[in-house]
C-alpha cells in the first residue's frame, strides 16, 4: 500500500512507490559519489539520497521513472530527507495515477455514465450517432475520463475534464429552456464535445503539462480534427449542422484575445461560451480558495492569472443561520 | 381608439393621437405661413402639415406634446403626409404609453407578481425585509414596472427592466444550486436589485433616453443610493451583508472598461455578472434578429455595438425535422 | 462580345450580358406596372427599366441572375439609364467571370505553372507527395486559380489568391536562405498552402463575399481540414512534420487579435507570418493607391481599415531623374 | 522615549515599544522551545528571540500587538537580532502612531486649518453648509487628518490624505481662474471632498492596507455614501448641484480603466481630474526618488507601477549656477 | 470692405472678396456652358454661377484662388446662390487671412509681447539666449503668431498656437512653484517651445490642414529640428541642458499611443505634459460647446474624438445667484 | 594572453585581466579587513578576495576598472573563488573589448566593407553623397562598427549593430525588386541609416546599457539629429527627399506603442518596417535558443519580452534526411 510523502515522520522506515522527478550525482567531502533525487507523489516532494551501491542503483532507473524505494526518513537542515537503501524502477502499469496526481473528488464512472445518458436523450439522429461513435472509441474514452481540464486554472485534477464537461452540460440543460428558439440537441452535443481536444493537448503522466502538439496546435484545433474524423463516419451528416457544431467548438472561448479563432455568431454559441466561462471561473476560484486561503482569513492571496483578490465571506456564521432557519422552515412544513 | 401610423393609407381621413416630435414653420411659394410637423407613434414617423388657421394651431401645442390630430393622408414625393385640419395638445394622462413605445410582450403584472413571490422565498430576515420595503414603495414600483432595461441594446421596451430582472432572477435560481457554498438569499436579492438604478437613469416619456443624472452618475451609483436609503430603514442590517450586497451591484458589469467600479470578488458576484451579461446578450441578439433580419436571410446585418454579424440557422427546416423525429420517437415509445 | 457598362453612351443601343443585382417593381403615374433593375458588370452599375411586356419579362429571370439585355441608353436626371426592350436569364456557363469581376493582371496559367514548379523543387518526399495530391485535385485547382485573396484588403480580384500565394512563396525563397537552420521544404510547402482555406471561405460568383462556413469557421480552420484530409492520403506522413506544418498555417496571422489561434512558435512560422503580412500590406496599399488616388495628388484618402493616410511620392520626377543619371552613369562606364 | 530600530547597534541594551508583526515558536537543537518574532517600527524590521520564560511571555501578547520589549541586540549571521528578556502587550492608546508609520512632514493642524479657511471662502450657501457639516463631524475629522492617501503610490504617510487634499485644493484655486465660466465654489468643494472615502477604504493601524469594504466597494463609492448622508442634512440642497458634485467625485479618476465609473463630462470635472492626477503623480515620483535613489545616481530604479525609470537631473550644480546668477541679478537691480 | 457670406440676403447685390474653393463647368439644358463655383469665407459657403462670358472668366482664376466677385444673390431650391457677373483673381497680399479663417479673439500682438516678457524673466543665460534667437527670427515669429494650434481639436483659429502657448506658459508659472525642486527656467522655456514644430506641421492658407512634412514627420520632430539648429547658435550650450530640453519636447504628449516618442521621465516633463493636456482639453471642450451646443440645451452632441457627451450646467441661473451673493458680500465689506 | 574565467579550475594559479564589477570591504571573524570583488569577463563572473596588503591594493583601482589580477582559484561553498595576491588597474587601451563582451561571430571589417560597397551602388547623387559623408566620419564609423544593436533582445554583441544593419540591407535588396514602383536608392540608404542613433543611445564600455541621452531621447531622435547635420553638408539636398528619408527612420518601428513617432506612410517605409522587425525577431529568437535551450530539449524557456515559448524542431534528424536526399540528388545530376 502506498505511503504518502506527507505522512512520513522523522526516523520512520519507508517502503513505497514514488516518482523520481530529479536525479543527479554528487561527491561527498570524503570523495565518495552519491545520488541526489527528488521524489514526489500527489501530496508533496522530498529530497532523497543514495549513499551506497551508487553505481548499481544509478543504473536501475532514470529520471521521471516511477520507483520502488526503501529507506529511512532523517532530518537535514530542518527538512526531512530520505536515506535510500534500495531503489528500482517500476512499470507504469503497476502504479495508480491517482497516487501521484490530484484526483477529482467525484465518481469518474458515475460521471461518465451520466454524460452517456445525457447524450442518449438527443433526438437528432446524426448528432446522436456522432456521440455514440465517440463513446465506442475505447482509447478516447479512457483518456477523456482521466484528463485534467487545465494545467493550472480550473479542474486541475485527473478526471477534471470529465467533471467540467458534465458540469457544463448540466448547466446548458438548465439554461437552454429559458430562451426560445435554441437548438437543444446541438447545444448538448457541443457542450459534451467542447473541450474534446484536451485529451491530446494536455499530458498528465509525469506532470500536468502541454504536449508538443498541444502547444503548437491547441485543443480547439485538435478537437476539430477528432470531430471531423468522427463526422465522416456518420452517413449523410448535414453540412450545415456540421458547420454549426464546429462553430460552437471554435468560438467557445468567446474572444480573439483568448485564442478563439471565431467569436460566437449564433445564440447557441453565445450561451455555450458564457456558461463554459462561468463554470471554469467558478471552479477555478473554488479550487484557489480551497488550496490558498488559510482558515479564518477573509481574503485570498492575489491570483496571478485572474489578477485580483477574492473575498471569502464569513460563511460559517451565515450558513449556521440559514440552517437554523431551514430546520425551522422544514418543521413548519 | 388609436389609429397607428403604419396602418394609414393614401387618401384616408385620420382622427387619432400622436406625439409631435418636431415642429417648425415655413413659407409657401405664395408667401403664406404653414406648420411642418413630425408625428410619431410606436409604429413609425410621418410628416404633417398645417395649412390653415396656422397661428391658432401653432399656439395650441408645443414640440414634444402629445396631440389630437384630424386630417387626411396624401402622397407627396412618394411619401405619405398628413394634411392637418385640426390639432391640439392632450394631457399625458390621456394617452397610453404603450401606443407610443414598444411594450414588452409579456404580462407586466404577472411578471411583477412572480418577482414578489421569489422575494418571499428569501429566508434571511434582513434581505427579506429590505425587498419588502422596495415593493411597498409605490412610486418606485410604478417606475420599475414600466422602465426599459436599455435604450438600445436589450429589452428596449416598456416593461423591459422588469422582464430582464425576472429573467435574471430565474437564471440565478436555476444555476446557483449547481455550485456549493453560495449564499442563495444574497444572490436572489442582488439579482432582483441589480439594475434598480435604471428607474432613475433612463427616461421613457418622449423617447428612450438618459436622464441628466443618468448620464452624470449612471445606474450603478443611482441604484446604490436607493439601496442605501432602504437599508437604513431595516433595523440592524448587518454591515458585512450590506457591503456584500453593494459589492454585487457595483461589480455586476464585470470589467472596469464596462463601467464597473469594481470587479467581482466573491463567488456570488462572479455568477451574477456572467448570468446578467448572458441574459442581456441573448435578449439583445434576439431583439436584433427579430427587427433587423429579413425573412429567409441567414445573416443579420453588422451589429454596431457587438461589432459582428450573427448567423440565423435554417431553423424552421430543422425544427420540422426534429418534430418529425419526435413523433416517430414517441410512436416508438 | 461584351459591351461594358462604362463604354455605353447616351442614346446608344445596347445588346449584351449583365448581372441583375437588384430587381423590383413600381407603378407609373399613369398606373402601369414597370420593372426597376440594377445592372452591373465589372466596370460599373447602371439603372434599368422595363416598361413593356412587364409580366413576361419579370418571370424570365430572378435577382442575381446573369441576363441578356437589349435596349437603349437614355439620360434621366443627369444619369444614364437603360430602357430595356428584351431581357432573359443566361446560364452561368455562358458568361465569363472576368467580365463581371476585377481579374488579376497576371497570367493565371503561368502563375500556376510557376507554383507547381516550385513545389517540384521540394526534396522532402512527404511534403512533395502532399503538394502533388493538391495539384491532382482538379476541383480544388479550379477554385484555387480563380479565388480572390480577400474581399476588400488585398489581391481583391479573380486569381488574387493564386497571385498572393505565388508572391509569398517567391518571397520565402528569397529570404529563407538569409538565415541558417530553416527547414526550407517545410517553409515552401506552408507558404503554398497557407491561405488554402480561402477557396472555401470566400465566394465570388455574384460578389466578393464570405460563404456561410467562411464566416462561421474561417479560412484557417477550413484550410486545416483540407490539409488534414490530404495528409491522410500520404503514407507514413511523420506526425511531427504534420504538426509543424499545421502550426505554420494556424499561426500565420501572427496575433490572437488578428484571429490567429496560435502565435508563431518556430523560426519558420515567424518568417512566414512576417512575409505574408508584408505582401498583403504592400499589395493592399498599391491596390488602394491605384484605385483611390487621383492623378497628381500626393496623399491617399484615409484608409478605413489601416486607419491612416498614405503618401505618394512625386515618383515620376524622381524616376526621370534616376533614369537620366542611369544613362550618364552607363555612358561613363 | 522611543528607541528606533534603525538606531540600535550591536550589543546595546534595548528598552522600547515596537509592533510584533510576526510571532511563531521553534525548538532549539537541544530541544527547548523559543519564540521567534518580527518587530517593526516606522524605521525598519528586526528579528527577535525569546529564549527564557517562553510560556509566560508567549501568553502576554498576540501577533499584531504593540509590545514593550527589553533585551539586547546581538549579531546573528550578519544581521542584528534582539534577544528579549521581557515582553508584554501595551495598549494602542499608549503608543504614537507616528512612531510606527511614516508621518507627513507638514503640520497636520496647520494644513487642516488651511483647508477649513478655504471652505469658508465658498459663497454658495449649500456647499458652504455641506462642508461645515463635515468639519463638525469629529470622528470623521480625526480620521481625515490621519489617513494616508494611498497604500503605495503617493502621499503614503499618516496625514497624507490631508496633505494631498490641501495640495489639490490649492492647485484648483491657482488654475480655475485661468479659464472663464467655471463654477469655483463647486470645484473647491469637490476638491476638498474628492478622496473623502479613503478614510473608510484604507486602514493604517497595523500597516497601510485596505479595509474589507475598501476592497469590495472602493473609496469612490464610500465617499459618495458619506457625501449623500451629509447632503440630506442640508436643507433644500439643489438636486442639480448635488448631481454635479457627485459627478465630480465619481469621475475624478478620469478613465474607466482606472476604476472611474464615469468619465468627466463637465469643465470642472475635467480640470479636477487633471490636477488630481498631476498632484498624485508629482508626489509619487518625489516620494520614489527620495526613498529609492542613491546619492549621486542620475536614474531611479524601475518603478513597477508607473512602468518606467525616472531621471534625476544634476540639480545641485544647476541650482548653484542659478543662485549665482540670482545674486548677480539682484546686485544689478 | 468685406461683405461676409452669412450677411448676404436674397436679391442683394454683392461686391466682395471670397475664396473659390471649388470650380467646375456645366451645360445648361439649352446647351450653353456655365461655371459652377463654391465660394467661402470664414462665415459660410455659398454656391456661385457664372452664366455669361464664361470662357473669359474661367481663365481669370483657378480653384483655390482668392477672387473678387460681383453679382446678385438669388434663391434656388431653398438655398441662396450667387449669380456672378464679374470674377477675377486677387493676390494673397490683398486679402486679410482673418476674413477667411476663424481668428483668435485675443490680441495677437499683446499675447506675443506677453510671451516675450516671460522669456525675459529667465535667468539661465543659455536658455535666455536661445529664446532671444527665436524672437529675432522674423519669419518664424510671423508664422508662430498666425498658426493654429490644431486643425480640429483645440485653439483651431489663426493665432491659436500663440494663444495656447501663452496659456500653457502661464499655467506652468502658476503651478511650478507649488512643488519644490523644479527647474523653473527649463520649464518655462520648454513650455514656450513645446509646440514649436506646428508652424511647419500645419498649413492655414486655404484651409487648416497638414503640410506634407507635417504628416510625414510631425510637429514633435519638426520642432526638435528647429530647436537643434538654434541651440547650435548659442555658445557653449550645456549638453545635459539640451538633452533635458529636448526630452521635454519629445515627451509632452505623455503616452506612446498619443505619438510621444518618449514618456516623461523628469518632474518637469511630467508637469508639462499634464498642463499641456489639460489646456488643450479645456479649450477643446469650450470651443466645442460654443459652436455645437444650441442655446438652452444642457448636453453637447457626441464628440467624435473625445468619444463622449459633455454636460452644460444651467450656468446662467447659478451665475446670477453667485453674482447676487457677490454683491451682497461686497456690500458687507 | 587572456585566461577566461570559465577556463579556470580549482587550485590553478591565475594571471590575467578582468573587469572589477563590484568592490566592497569586509571584516574577517578575527577582525581583519579584506576586499570583496566581483570579477567578470565575457564568459562569466567570479568572486574574488584580497586578504593581504588590503589598504594598498584597495587604492590601486576602482569599481568598474579593468584590472590585472594574480592569485589562485579555490573552492568555497561549492563555488570557485579567486584568492588574490596582486591586483592593479590597467588602462582601457590595454584591453580587448571582445575579451569582456560577446562579439559578433562575423568579420567586422568584412561586413563594413560590404556595406560600403552597397552604398556605392546607389545612383541618386544626393543619397550617395550623404552616405559618403558618414563613411568619412571616422569617430562615427568606429562606434558604428563596435556598437551592439540592442541591450537584450537581438544582436546583443559588439558589432551587433553593424551585423543587423548589413543583414537588413541585404534583405531590402532581396525584396525590393519584388514590388514595382519602389525607390530602391531611398530604401537602401534608409536601411543603412535606420538604427544610426544607436551609436549614441547605447553604451558598451562596462556593460550593455543606455546612455543618459539614449534613455531621454532615444535612438530614433538621436539618429535624426546625426542625419540632419550630415544632410546640411550635401549641397542642394532636395527637401522632399530629405523628408521621405527622415520619415523612413521615424516610422521604422511601425507602431506608436513601440515608440514610433510616425506609422509608415509610404511603400518604402512599410517594407523597411517589416524587414527590420523580421530580422530583429529572427536573430533574437536564434540568440535566445542558442543560449537558453539545453541540448535535446524541444522547447525554449518562456521568453519574457516576446511572452511565449519557442519550439525547437528535431532538426538533426530531418537535416540528415535532407542531406541524404541531397546526395542522392547530386549523384543523379
């Protein structure tokens, strides 16, 4: 069973799996070689040192390998450090990604099932067929369920893309009926597929980062390519419907300056853009507040991308108040 | 009964009420004075001429008066023109504003009742009390029910402010439950009051325009002033709650460049901003498409404020298709 | 043979082909119906009237049809107008597009041949194969040779896309050798294909305008789609090469605010962007000066898109001077 | 008497009052608990350590308390540090704010008197009455005399708001007569009240920072609220005058992007904006040069908000020159 | 004596000087040639026609000539028109520029004298010498006294440059003493010379427009060139003083986006920029209000460059009030 | 012979010339004074210490002097440090600038010769004369050959200005013939002189930095001044030609926001701007990739000024491929 780095205490023996994020060699004052490592899992980073059998262990793994480590935690200059007595590479199949990256707190399979059911409500046969093709594409589905939605800003966790996609699609269904004249099937399909290209844009096997083609082409284009190839497999997919669906993907960032090659030109595209932006921002702030605001503080630190502070209302008090009223009310009923 | 200008045909006799938007005098080639008028109602404008008893009629009304007009429609240089035989001022109480301005298509009293009921769901006693004070302020309610939401962009009609306010509050209720940790009472109150100051900012007695204080102070500040004076009447209104509520009003435009003195700093303020912006944009586009797109055309003209074209999908066709499928589907079930 | 509208003089008989850009009916003062037309060819517009056999002629063509017209030019209120005695629709195959739109002054076939030869210099077999596939795609080649490069700004003529593409590719070849380390085959291919999607984005059968998918998706995306489908036909096209080539297309506008979904991230992409922008701007200014500057004037009117005036040096004089010096110099040598 | 931190030398005994800005506990290598403090006054910060009676002293004060400290200054790793033998909380009434924050170099009472006299020159009875109400509001006057004008940019000192307000009002009086048609009473009043809300926006009891309502509402809105409540106390304050005065407050930042909810729309508002901006900038640069430019240097460091360097002319030399000339000149006269 | 166009009434005989702004020929229905002219002076434009001796008169002047015209004013299609019986060119020396262009309302010689006296107060001998050289440059002084300060925005009249320069220098003297440490001689000199280059940038012999070098180089550079050549004539002009003076000219527009090649980097440059901008804006608004606001209106039309409306307070009323109080006050004294 | 800092190894004796970039004194724990220095040459920086004869050596040189140093390299806290036994100032004439700053890799004299030859091709006698005057100005030529083109962004090396100027002029000659109607002599001259003012704007005797007048006036203005003074020496230099040439210098940055006082208004100015910008960007990226990208990496670090990452294609592989094809091709031929 995994021992997490943030659970390890001074002088404990450790026997667990980690990611070897950095690896270099040094020379002690007495002239002996040793290995300097940085070990990480999803909880924190820790320095590691190999003092013995350095040659052998040095060949047993590479930087960025997952490794099986045995050793002892010691304190050095006020920080914990692992003195390693055994280290060797383990295959990626042997580890759980969620031990090494933050994972959505929601149930992945449940969320996915939810999304599939939503796509089964779509009555337009071409759009319905299209989504079926995506769900039958096993490698795609695997990546779609595991990818994060962003490297930094929002839903930054394994399963984050799925979580955001489901959230947006639910929002779309809540809001679309509010306005007359919207093509609900189109909106639902676009919502499900809007960030599709992120399965190719982002990598999450060693860290949350961009793939080469992610940086060079971006998820909007990568999504259009995946969409195009699936549309070709749907017989007689109407040209105009395909154009509108692609337009929804292309324009969902809303502004040229946010990398959107087109601004929303249909009612559906306008709504998709607003709700997508709102969901990303709301989750991004919640994630930021959760990780960056110390208890009792009413202000977040400065958010470097949103370029502002956020206020955290004295919510406990008010919630309590509300709950009391709630109970009273429910008693009344 | 009102005869609308767009119903009048050549050579018809006319006897109805109009607004005298322009008034000047001219001299005929034979040296006689005459009056040149521009008459308007909510359907169109029409030139008018008074050829007889010019002195008397000229003193019977001023520019921007509502007038009772009798006369005959004649054709002059391809345009209809009214030759007026009688004209005199009528009091504003004798006319129906909705004969002269576009009017919301929804039921004003019904919408207002709806909003009142929503405010009765609020459990926080201070916010609940606050809203009650607004609803009991008869002069405010009269203006709130009749004001437009904008002079040009969205909900540009009598009752438009109420329509937009109700729409936004419904959206807020639909979306707020989607995220945890939101103060729903605060959000609902802020949504109901967010454009409050427009009852003072806009005028709609001769045309949709800005009042002096509207242009000099703006609806955000005017709303804060009305809010402040009502808050003072609620006993023990908590300072922090008042600050948050005002922050929601101040920041609902979202960006400094859109005249927002503050950017949204709480989750509630972020959501209110997105949904308000979305509702204004959606309605603004629909209003633009309805009035500016000729039948059969798939593209709107260039929208001078949004700075783009909008696409009008061949919706009839698809709807029909969808309906057919609907039927088939329901037969199957 | 085509009689151009700008050649027609008062009282001449006319028998030629035009485009019926507008068509409506009117009633004369004596109560008879007549047809009002606007006829155009590439030289100008002219009003037309059908006074006889109105019912029959009215059914013989629609607005936006090319028409065969017989009639006589008369002067009405200081303008020439055609009194039409015969009018009927002609098929698009019977007209020459270049009679109705401005046409590149260069030789289309020669330019195209030039471009094919350049692509034959490419040594990378995948890129070479790719271009061959485009040149073998007859419908594509037809549109590629005829499309304009822009509806307004530069190379606004039939054949303009080809002219700009050839010009840019020549520039690329001139400049690429100046810097070390550039992938010349990649640059040449990207240059040839950079505006590929304009064959789908722009229409030029009734006027220079955008197609529906042109406005909704844009030429960058439309180009990527055509490129993607051709790349799939080249066996073993390297993934990295494909990504770089697409990146060059995606980033050639250089800035997000100019609708570029990516900014140039490779040396090749940076160069392509600069030279494309320079060629468009140089041609755009020349086209503007040629059509908008009256002889002898040293200043252009204000250019609404570039937002500035342009200066036209007293070039004749200086050229003469230069020529004289030239001769003197060559005599000296 | 206060000993300032920047006067303390190695091995001196210290007995004075400081602010305990940080407070945490540590464990020595020998396993004993100790307290780590950061002590500050207006001159600098210094680390402090409590090695004895740790439990007792730890309970005798909290972080952000003002404290009475006895101890000795020792050198540790090239820095001075206080080894504390006694520490306990003192009440805020016992300290002088100006020992802990930078203080305006001008005479606070004198400046205030100056401002009161200026307001007595105002002839408009409503404006005159309004200002009188402010000056009679003792709690307001106390804060108005002590508040800084900005946390960082200009007049960043106790009394800074008063200093800037006086300076601006003097500038207004100097410049207003230069243009005809200005309402001088209105301008003077607006100048005196323009930054009114800063008494609520900024805090200066532990550091120069923003209050919660300062960040959420901003000094412009907070000022409008204070102004509104005072205007209500002036009998028959003319509506138009009130609107204009508020407009001057609302628009004095000049640009939406600088958080101004309105741009200046009257001549008075335009002038107030320019002079306010100039005074803030001039003082801000002088303050920056005074604290950041080392003697003899002709360039300031890069100013992170103004985003530029400032040049410091070799003024001494020129001044000397000027003085010499002065003397010469006066001798001549 | 000049008869102004706006004084001419129907059927009056006219004998005066005008500018022939447009000139073309036409053919009457009876087949005779005639001349169509547009005549202007500083008050308005009027159409003119020459029906007789057309060949002779046509050769007697060119477009853009000043002309001596005799004829009679008749009414044609509701407009006055001059039927001309005699027309011939007059030399520019024979006309008064102020008959044809708006002229400053202030006394040109008085203003100039004022400026010269100010420059005589300067104690720095190099700066004093420099200004003397400018005042001794007769052709420069002639143009400096007559040039406008702007073609559209502010001080758009003959003498406007002088008026603005004097106004700014007065403002500088009023404000400079308010801050310590400013080089007053430098500031005064820079203020006097800051728009120097406008004598070359603008033309005002046929209309207020830009010269070729004005558009291509701009008044900042043209001013630097004139300044440089004069500085060379002052013996031992200090390099550092020259650099600072030029910096003040270069940076007085304040922002790159307003065409300033440098942003202000010294206290003097910052102050000069603010006061110059304020004076231009104040005068620009006053000029706009004076010409564009109809009596009784409280709002200006939309200003296309400043991009806003301006409010015109009900000043008369308040002024009256103020005056009454004034009187009362003075009685009291 | 110079020993470079990056060649020095632990325990080696050193005897060479360096720049003393920092100099301060310290006290050892035993109470003795010592000197702390930072020594630099073009390869790196190194700490130095003088432990003996501190008083004497301290007076033998100043900060920013070039110094002759003898001593021994020792390791201190993992870094090399020089223990200095002898140090004294050397005159600037005794050192080679290229030992202390990065130097262009190209041959300075060869490049300069190249540029002179290009200017000899110019047929316009005034421009030709003008350039000759520059080449005959020895002090100018010395600085022109040695100055860098930028302190950070591109061609940041001794000789960089010359290298960039030559590169741009070659580009201009390659591209100018591509468009008809360009004044090639003007373009070539402007290209050679476009960054002229950098010889005065930048300093490179102790570090690459700005001179005082460089920061206050900028190279565009400084260049115009040098140009103006040379133009005066060419008899009868045509005014219009001078204006155009200056316009090319003034507008070559292209945008106001990049400090260009004018935007390009002629075809020549447009081309010069694009090619200058392209050459600077291409060189800037190459310089950045060369110094900042570790071998094998496909991505550069984030470029703080260009605000992006750059991609480094796996060029080796492709080059090999290309080379193979090359050989095959050449065998075929």
